[in-house]
């Protein structure tokens, strides 16, 4: 072995690596070449395009599968919902157009007292009942209230007594997630708000929402909502429609000169403000089997609160006023029907 070989240590690794290291140290190749970056950018761009196309294909495939399921559901269940919905909206717009002559069919009511039967209930402002579109929008704020409690014979569960829920599958068997977001047994009359909410997945608005969904996350949310509707909500509405014997509609008239809350106060603020004041309301009852209107009234909803003190919270006072006025309206209807058991407004 020569003395030069003894002085030069043996290099480990590939010679090309050492050559590149020596070139960088000598300043000959400090950065990768332009060609290297060009090829790298091209590879990244092609990869991004392929990934984008793959993601779009996945979203589009899921969208088409969801739309196919929706079409099949609409074909199967739509005939059980759309004719009833259209009939209800037609009657409601007629009542909103003109109060009309008073109708109290006592003979029909004597043999067919709707108050102890299964039915459908809808309460709106007159202004929200002029067209089918406004009815569908306004129904989102329709709640079962003291009017039905003071009018009907059926005993209903406390709507807030059950566990809180976000969807019906959160509730025990035999219960559903009601308009108060609590698990509850089915109450009578059935609030049409729940019908519109459950059947929304069969509407053009829902179809447009699916068509506009551009991300997998948004589409998954729509799929989950559709699964819940098909599994729990739509069958329940169909069952209610099959059992329902009447439609009960209450339309609250605005109070002349009364300043109402703006849209920024919430969608139901104006309706609640009217119901808290003495006002006129229109009441209609139709028999679903033959479309016969057995009741059409226009009465004042105005109850007198007793024992209210200025120290009570304003929202509590407003709630009590709504209950008293709604119950007073129910008693007016009962008196008009010839119900001799109608007494004073509870809670006065």
C-alpha cells in the first residue's frame, strides 16, 4: 500500500453524491436547474388536475346517486303528500283573501265533532297566507299554542318534557323530535310545520341545493339529512295524513297602526307581536274526506290578563298575553259552535 493511499481516507456512499456535494461546495451547482423546477412544476400541476378531476367525479357520482334516491322516493310518496298539500294551500289562500260569510254547520259538527279526532293545524299571519310559496315559508314558524289547548278535547303531552333532540333518531321508539326540539309522542292536531319540514326533501328547493353542493362535505350533510327524512320523518307525516280527518287554520290579522318588529328581530317576531295584542283572527275548519268547510269565523282574539305586575319580565308578559288571547279566541269558537261548557280563559 502506497503512502498516498494511506493518507486519503476511503469515501463511503455513492460517488455521484460526493460529486454533487463537491460541486455545491465549489459553487458550481448551488441550486437545482431550471429544467428540474420545470419538470417538478409540471408533475405537481398534472397531479393536482388529476386529483381535482377524481374529487369532482366522486362528488358528481354521489350527487347522482342521491338524486336517483330522491326521485324514487318522490314517485312513491309524493302522491300521498302533494295532493293534500295543494288542497290545504288552496283553502288557506281563500281564507286569507276574504273572511267571507260566516259558516257554522251545526248539524255536521253535532255528528262529527272534529275536536276529538286526528287532524292538521296551521297558524299564520294573513299576509303570510296569500300564496302557496308564502304559506310554505310562514309554516316554519307555525306552533301549536294555547288556541288548540283551549279548543280541543284531546290530551296532549308536554312538548318540552322529553329529552332534547336534533333529529328523530335521537329519541326513543314511538317518539319524534318535535318543533320544540324535544322528544315527544305525537300530539293532536298535527302541526303542519312538521309536515313541510319533513317533506322538504321532495321539493325543487332541495333539488337546487343538491345541485349547488360543490364539496364532498356538503353533499354528505345532504345525504345524512335525506337518510333521516326517509327513515323517520317522511313515514311519520304519511301516517299522519292517512289518519287526519280535518284541517284547522287560524290566520291572524295585523293590528291597524301597530308597529311590528323588523326582519332582523327574527322570522316569527311579527307574528308573536300580533298574537300578544288584541286582534281579529280568521278560523277555518275543513273536512278532509270530502272537502266540506264546516266552520268559518272571524272573531277577536283578546283575553284580559289579571294579576300581571310591572315587575314581571316583558317577555313573560308577552307570552302570557299570547296565551290569553289565543285561548280567548278558542272560547269564541266554542261559543259559536254552541259549546255550553265554554268558560273563562285559563290563567286570567
